C-alpha cells in the first residue's frame, strides 16, 4: 500500500497557525481523493477536510473558514489558522477512491493547541 507521510504538527497557542503536509506519490495525489482526519483518544475519528481528484474541497463545520486544504503533484497540505484548544488531536492524512471512503491512512502528526 502506498505510504503517506505527514509532517508539520506541533504545539501552538490559541489563535496561532500551523500547516500540515502529507507526502505521497504523484499517482496517489492526482488520482485519489485526499483527506485530513483527526482523532482524540477515546473519541471517534473526525473527517476534517477533503479534496477530490479534480480539486473540489469539503470541510467539517468545526473548521470551515479556518482551515484550507490544497494539493499539488506530491503534497497535500492543511493550512490551519485561528487554532483553538479543541483542535488539539492527532491528525491523519488519507487517500480514497472517493471522498466518502478512505482506504489508506498515514501514521499521524500531533497538534496541540494551548489556551
């Protein structure tokens, strides 16, 4: 299975910004829907943002207006602004044949937002 490698996580104060990156092969990034998910221990995984093979984007209500997903031939990025403590989670990059079904997840990168 194609490897997805996330980077860019870290600790930031509330109101700050971070940009997450997901590296994948050119084939994956262009042919599949790419998405970012997040999960807090003990809670269900949340789909945060997706970008389809033709560049159509979608966001969860909790991040719309603050997060922006984009992709090029190798990288799928998630620009996060106006971060809140509730945004703290492990963030995972994912690839799917469609934006409703993801079959390949990365190892995750931790984001911690302090108040």
